[in-house]
């Protein structure tokens, strides 16, 4: 059954893929050609991958416009929940370089929990602090992953 | 006999206290992430990648293998009690298992899943033990041209065969290939796709992409549909002991599942979903109670669960003998090998015998540990399932942050992870598969390398891929895999019209 109305999101996703393919083709064309002898130029695989994506993306675009992907109808976006998660991610990126991982992690944790319907920000803050410190010590001391304590450096 | 001696040596490695501990921690972690919806073994291994800088390769891989096997066990618990398959390979388990739990038979469902996983996992590991050396013999005869053609099979299989739409799968494969190109070309030293940014010269970290696609995208996706639907956790009811009738109805599906699962995992066209579907179908055909299917038939849990564990063992075969990952977790394990500077492939069995056989032996050990962890201790995992969603997803994103930021303490890495997460959100929303992107990204550079080596050997003659018989056969298989199902569908559609 052909659908009369193309789904906006499907068209947008296909168009975005076409765009990525074009950017990728442009980047391939600016790869400096090596003066060093090589049997296969460093541009061959990028050409294949980029033009492959372009062809597939164009077919997908056609499919989205005329037939639809045939996936089930998507549910309406819950902007409140999504907004909280996005806010948490933004706060995380803003705080981690300045105040350090522990603060960023607590902010992220509280916002995401709020987004998923938690109504107890104080309790979440407490859990967040425990989680941040616990995982900081675990990764930093056990795995040797340096995530930086920020302004708490020297205290932890 | 050589194999048995090597295996004995492997047990000597695996049974040291340190390695037992690594195996145990891996199994514990693996079961936990398998149980928790939203995180899986691929994400966990990606988060644990930094451990490769800390401990010897053997220990790290024993840990990873424990996570990998453990998640297969844990996933079934979630499917049965929550009807939310933790892993794609346990979708079928949810069909019958959840019905059994609704009927108050959660206990037997969990028991047949755990014992079936053990039986099939062990059979799969035995098969791996004895077939892997044979595959190595064959693999030593393959040149770069054959390797390239093998990778083409893997690419076609993950993108065009598995999954709902070949087009969307291929789009993701090419996206992954493009991601894999970013950075300095190793052969000529030219920067590619770096947009002039120094940060991109080293390429994009696998960890960042994997964590972005799995943790960030998954959380965003669930947030967008938060207000719709809640899952209901069913109580653990019914004895964990299987009745005589349950045993009688379970053991044949276990064995059949193992026989179906291993080969599917082992051929480069792997994937654990297909054998579970096949096993379910066969059990329904063979059952003396076909009317129970769809209403909680124990065979429908026993067979597919066995199949998915056997295929998990199977996936390790091309991974270890050929360096060819066919699942996302295996692909990330391959990048762990690379971070040790080890190239998996036939030579691995000669140069890293202790590592390979220690790993294989630890799979036997892990299976025993997992049986104990999952059967008597199933109550513990049910408690983990009760972690409320707000705190669970908050925690997942905190760990994701550590994974991305810990690579080089760069906020840019974090933002790249977010960007990948947003792309992943759209992929989920419009049903684009994730696996081709990850496998393309990790396997793409290896394919390019083989391609170049092949052309260097043939002195630029591109027909080398079709004039060398084995390579030509591989390419023919890839072609068949890609076109076969479509031709079949077209033929099936045309037939009633003709009749």
C-alpha cells in the first residue's frame, strides 16, 4: 500500500545521509595525493565508501518520498523527558572541564533521573554523589583511567 | 592429541587464582549487564577497554569473555521476567518465557534457560576447541586477496542479510566504513577526513562511538518515548527445579539448539538472532504440543536459549582464527587485541598459544560459574532488575561519560560521543541497525589493508580477487548471500501468479 503522505522524519534522515555522503566525497577530493609510491592510492577506499553511501542514501530518499520505510509509526516525542536528559548532558559537558568529573556526574545523574520521572532530587543528589565518588575511585585507582577530579584534585 | 595438550596447558593458565578471579568478575559483570535493560556486553567491553593498559592480555580477554558469555545468560532473565529482551538474541526467549512467567512458571523457564545455556555453551566451547585448530590449518593457506573476500562476506552478512532492510543496513555499513577512514592513512601517511583537526589525526576511538551508540542513543531513545508504556516485572514464581516432564521436554531442544547455534555463529555470516528464530521454528514443528506455542511452551525457551549460547561460542571461532568479528561485541574485542598490538588470525595460535588456550579454557570455567551464578543466585539478579529506571539511566550516562572522557580528558571527545548519540537516536527511531556501523568501522581499515596487500602481490592486477579460486568462491558466497533472499522472495511472489 503506497502511503500518500511521506513521513517528514524519514525524508529528513535520508536527506541527512545524502548530505553526509556529499561532505565525505568533498573530503575525499581534498586528501593530498601522496608523492610516495603506493599501488593503491589512499583515496580509493574513501571514494568507494562515499559513493556507496551516496547511492544508498539517494535510494532511501526515494523510498522515503514515495513509499515510506515501512517501519511502525513512531510515537510522539516526550519533550519533557528528552529535555531533561539533554540538559543533563549539556551540564555534564560544561562542568567536566571546569569543576571536574564529580560535579558534572552529579548534575548529569540528577537531571537524567528527573527526566525519567524521579520526583526526589535530593535523594538523587545523594545517590549521584555516592555513584560519582565510587566510580571515580574505581576507574581511577583500579583501571587507571584518568578522569580528573577538577577542583577536588588533591582531596580525593 | 595436540589439541588436548594445548587445552590442558590452557587450563593451567585459566585455573590460576588471578585468572579465576578475572573470569568470575567477568561473569558477574556480564550477567548484571545482560540482566539490565539498556546496557549489553558490547557497551561493557567498550567501557572496560582501558583495562588493556593495566593488565596482561590473557587476563583482559578472560575478563571480556566472561562478560560476553555472562550477558547471554543474564539476558534471558530479563526476557522472561520483564518481557524486555536485554539482548537481540533473546527476543524469542521473551515470546514463550514471558508467557510461562505469566502462568506462574517463571522458575522452570529460568531453569531451562540457564541449564540449556550451560549445556549448549559447553557444547559450543568443545566445538570451538576442536574445530578452531582445523580452521587455523585452512586459514594459513589464505592470502590477502582471500581475506579481503572473506571480509566482503562479513560486510554483506551483517548489513544486507540480518536486519529488516538491506538498504538501511548498507547505509550504516558505509557510514561505519567512513568513520573507520578518519585519521592518518597508515600506508602513505596522508591525513584523511580530518577537517584539518589535530584531534582527528589518530582516528575516532571505537570506545566513543560504541558508547555513544549504545548508552547515549539508547537513553535518549527511551527518553523520547518515556510517557508511553511501562514494563511490568513479574514475580519469581514456581520451583527452580525442573520437573521430570520439564527435563524430558527440554533436553532434546537443548541439543538441537546447540547444533543449530554453533555453525551459525561460526560462519562469517554470523549473528545470534537467526539461529534462535530457526530453533524456535524447528521446536514448534517437532513438538507434540504445538498448541502450547505462544502460550508458554518450555521447548520454545529451551531451544532458542541453547542456540544463542552455542552461537556465542561459534562467533569466537572466526574471531580467533581469522581475526574476523561477526558480532558487535566481537568487533570491540578485536579492537582490544589491536590495542595490545596483537593481530588475531591463524598465527595467533602459534605466537600467542598461552593467550588463546587460556581464553578457551576459561570459557569452560566461565560456563560452570555462570550456571551457579544464574540458577541458585537468580534472586540476586531479580533484585538488580528492580533498580528504578531514573537511577539506572542516570548511572548509565555517568559511566558513558567516564568511557568517553577517560580516553584523553577531552571535552571534544565527549561532544563527539553526544553527536554519535544523537545520530544513534535517529537510527533507532527509523530502524537503522547499529551492528553494520560498528563492524564497518573496525573491519573497514583491515579490509583496506588486505585489499592493498593483495594488489601489491598481484602487481596491480585487480582480477586477482576472481582469478584466485578461493577468493572467487568467497565473493560468490557474498553475492549469493546478498541476492539470494531477494531472488527467492521474488520467485515466491511470482509463483502463485503463474499457477
